[in-house]
């Protein structure tokens, strides 16, 4: 049976990959896709790494890690699942709500299908699924474009040891109907920055953009100045 670019010799592997955990609520003996998702996560990471390594010989390890994180993020995988119409093929438990767009369930299904393809036909089969789903830098750039908080977070997580941006509301000034929020962001090993905006959320995003730009880190398609 052909699915996502690979012709499965063992259809039971594909069926398991498309069985969501909600099915176990009605029957605990059902094999859901979580074991295949576990395997597929590792296989997907390797394929993404090998493609980036070959395509970007001038990039250092830290930058490659950031790019790989984008490429295999939940949002990127869920978007790939939506493009391929995978949700329509998922088996869900009786009474379970419909699988939401952009959900982790969709991302898990992509990883499970890649894991199933790997067991069915080896690494080349997994690569077929990867290519068929259009996973790559294009989908990653779409996720992070204009999102400096997300960009800063993924760069912080790629550090050794992984770090987490810490946001602090410094002040709220101005008139009650026209407040000005000032926020500070700090990442150990990178530094800190402050910025002001009309909303708390925008102030945090502006602070993240300021910190990224102060260290020469580009934010694809960002609207923040």
C-alpha cells in the first residue's frame, strides 16, 4: 500500500502508525502509534541532520542544530501532515474529538509513519516519506519567520547546556487607555535586552528581537525593528 511516497510491503505497520492513542481508551490491547513515533523521531532527526550537513558545509554545529530543531518541530510536522491530508487517515477512538489542526497528534503521526517506513524498507524508505512530505527549511522558515521569541528560544535550547529565555515585565507607563509596556529578556550565555511596546506580548517580542540583533543573529522576515 502506497502512502506518503512509500509503498508499504507490511500494511500492518502503516495501520499501527495511523492509530492514535485515543483508540486505547476503548481497548487497552490496541497497539497505538507511540512506539513507532519514538522510533520515527530518532530516524527523522538523523535524516534532517544528514541533509543539513550536506546542504550547508559552511554552517557550524550550533547553527545546524537550530535549523534541525526548526525542521522537525511540532508545528513543521503538523503542517506537513495537513498538506498530505494525513488526518483523514488517522484512526481515533470512539467519542474522541476530531484531530485539531496543528496538533501534536498530527506531528506524532508523521514521526510514526517515518518509523513504520524505516522498519518496512530501511532508511531509504524513510527518506522517501521525508521528501514526499516536503519537510525542510522552507517549512521551518515559515514557522519562525517574524517570531523573534521563537527564534531566541530555539537558539537558547541549542546551547550546551540548553538554556531558556527569561522574561520580566519591567514597567507599565503611560495613560490607562494607552499603556506602554517595557519588558526585559535574559538568556544566560547570550545576554539581556529591554524593549517597549503597546502590549505586554509585543514588548517581549521586541526585547527578543533586540537581543538577537545585538548579537548579529538574523530573524527571517521579522517585522520587528
